[in-house]
C-alpha cells in the first residue's frame, strides 16, 4: 500500500492485494462458486484519490477485470466495468457508462433468482441503497441455460431507464428485442426464435422445471400486457412461421385479443381467453383456419394426410374447463364449420395417414366402399367439396349436415362422436354421382389426368353400382375399430315405359 499526501494537490493512493482465498467459500452460481480449501489466486490493484479510483486484477488464470469507481458524499458509484473470461490481459474499459461481461456458460435460472431482488429495488434507476451501478449491461456467453433451453453464442444487452427497461438478444436461437415500460404494454419484436425446451422429467434428469406442469394456479395479478411480433418462429421443434399475439390481463383472465400463425402454407387467426379463480378455470378459443392446399399445410408440420390439394376454410369457436393446453374433454363445447374445395382422398388406410378421416370413421367407410365397389373406388376418391357444421356438447361431437360432393358419389353423414368414451354413432348415405357427361366433365376441369381416369372408370362400372339410387350405412362402436353395417340399399327406379 502506498499513500501520497502532497503539500499541494490531491491525495492519491495505490493498493495491491494478493491472496489464494483457500479459507473462503462461495455459494454464488458458477463461475463465482467456490468450496473452502480450494485455492483461487486473486490479484487486485487499486489506484485513485478522494474522487474515485480504478480497480483491476485477476481471479484465477482465466478471469480478468477492470473497473472505474466514483466516490461522493454517502454514495459509491460503479461508473463502468469489464469482466473477461479467457485471455491473459486486463480488459479495456467500455467508452460509455456500462458494464461489459464476457463470461463462460451460465445457469440463467440461478442468476435470475439471485439478482431479481436487487433489480426490483433499483426501479430502473441503477441504484440500490447508497450504491449506484451502470444502467447498461452487455453480456456475452457461449451458453446461457434459461427457460429449459440452452441459448448458444448469446449476446444480451440490457438498458435500464427511468420509464422502463429494454433487452436485446442475439444468438443462435434468437434475434430480437423486448421493451418493458414500467407502465403500459410490453412489446417483443423477434426476427427469429427457436424455442424447444427440455425440462426435467421428474426422475432426476437434467433440465429446468416446466412451469406448465405446476399444480398451483398461475396468478395473472402482476402480468403486464404483451404485444408479440415474431417473423420466424420455431416452437417445440415445429416451424410456425410468422407468429403474432396481443395479450392483456382483465381481472382474473388472460385475454388474447389478436392471435396469428402464418406458415406461408396456411394461416390461423384467433382470439381467446384463459380465466381462473377460486371457483373455476376455463379456456376459450375462437378463430379461422385458411389455406390453399390442406395437404401442403399438413406436410409443413410433418403430418401426412390422405386429403390432397383441397383449399380449406374452417371456422371454430370452442371453450372448455381447464388450462388452454390441458382441456378437460368432457367439458368441451362449441362449434366448427368446415368448408373444403376440390380435392382428392387418397391412400386411405391405417397408420398416421388416416387419423383425420378416422375421427368420423370416414376412412373405414371408404374402405368399405372400395371393397364393395372396387371398380369405382379403387384409385382414390375425388370430390368437389366437403362441407359441414359440427357442434360439441360436453365432449360429444354432433353433426347433421356433413356432406361430401364426390365425383363418384355424394356422401351425407350425421350422428355423434363421444370423445370421452371414444365411441361413434353415425349414419351415412351414399348416392352414386358419376356419369359420362357430368362426372367426367367435372373431372377434366379439376385435372385432365383425373378426368381420363374417371372416364375410364365410367366405362367399366359394374352393373350393381350403376343401378343403385343410394345406400345407407350405420357406423357404430369404438373410434379405433368401428363397425359398419349396410342397413338399406335402394335401387334406381326403372323409368322405361
């Protein structure tokens, strides 16, 4: 230690400290954790005067730091500082009043738990008690674990102001900013986001705790209103494309006033509600699904379906008890209106491909028709439209106007499906539609190749199908293994004199 007290001029001093800290233990999160008995060589140099001082040094072989401190009456200010992991020299101080940290991999959950009380006390002013710290902080780290995910090559910049805080993030999984005013709507603008959390499974495996699995109800009391705009979003490993959401708290409810998912192949717009209090917890979602080709939309999400080419327009208005992502099926209520344009039902069968049609046992019905009338239904089922209205009451889906306008036949379905018991009770009426004039002409409009196939089929129709006016089937039993029984076959009336 050296202190200089000149006859004229200001006091100045130099202090050097070297220690191995073997008797010191630290329970701070990594990289500041340390057990007693372990050596951590620390070298600190201080030089300054009555107005302030410079402090720099090293901790171990990998960590070097540099800082400027200001002294005022009953107040200490950290004006600017830099911490560098790696390298062998003292880092350069930032030009502005800020804190620059270049750190190894961090556990964000632990550090947030430690720093949150201090951040709350500062109220955006960069002050806790008599200590003032920089309101601008930049962090660079190869990995930050937060929210159940490791964020790689991450650069975070946090700027605190009297009216709020702005956070910008850029890394392998994220590029965007979050504006958090103390009063008013928060806004998140993301160029891209890849979020696929891996939470602990409860068996001791690595990963954070999934907050959505908590049995405790989430309080919306302190939730801010949020406006989210994401140009390219991946969620849970799924490419969603453009995502927009406007959320706000209204009493004991979280309200979605604007929601949008646009993959480029399909579009969903929606509004919704999540309400919870001591008496109940319920959710609601209302919106529209729209796209030019339903199979392209499905394949974008990695799902192969037997519906081909058809444009779709689906309106839904559903509500249920429980969380938005955990509906109680026996409380599901609401309506759906389905409108599909020209397309084809192809490769009807088992496996994942038939799941959509299997919901109404339409796949089983077509297999029955393919078996009974293989000349007509052997190579796919072409249709002009599929339309219907479905309403749900306590987990039971009802319809009385599900209509398929096909080239080979028209199919009308009515009845109900119990999603709780997974039982079906439907009736289907099939009426032949194909003819050498109308059916073939329509087929050629859709696709010349399809038209040729339909024309060929019309020439080889068996006498049985050509003489049928309509067939009626009952579809009953379980959704997984429905039973289909023909209950009526009405022949065409002979119009000859």
